[in-house]
C-alpha cells in the first residue's frame, strides 16, 4: 500500500465514523490495520509487539526480524533487558 492509498483509506474510515456508519472502536481497528499495513509494506517488514515490564509492554515496532525488533525496542527504552517479542497480526 502506498502513502496516498493509506491516507485515502484513513479518510474513508473517518468519513464513515463522522456519518455514523461505524463506531469509534471499529474506526480505531481499521485505522490501526491501515497504518500497520502501510508501515510493513516496506521491504516485507513485520510488526512486532513487546510484552514485559511497563516501559516496553505493548510497544509495537516494524522490523526485518525478531532480533531487529528487539534491538529497536532496546534503543527506545533504557534499562530493560528482559521482554518477549511476538509478530503482530496486521488485521487486529
């Protein structure tokens, strides 16, 4: 998905929300899915989610591999060495 397509899809979701066709939760799910699809379309990257202590729990990064994802998270959060990484389903 290219940038223009992503923006159009987000705009469509916003319009449907404003028109009362979808609720806030549905719009959030659609927009999150659009953004993850857009972000992971570069070089076949994946979205990875960290679980562990509060500084990293729930962080999502886009990376080439679980190892790369772990390094990205460690660069974002200081002093956290122990956490798990899982691939994120882009449609959730």
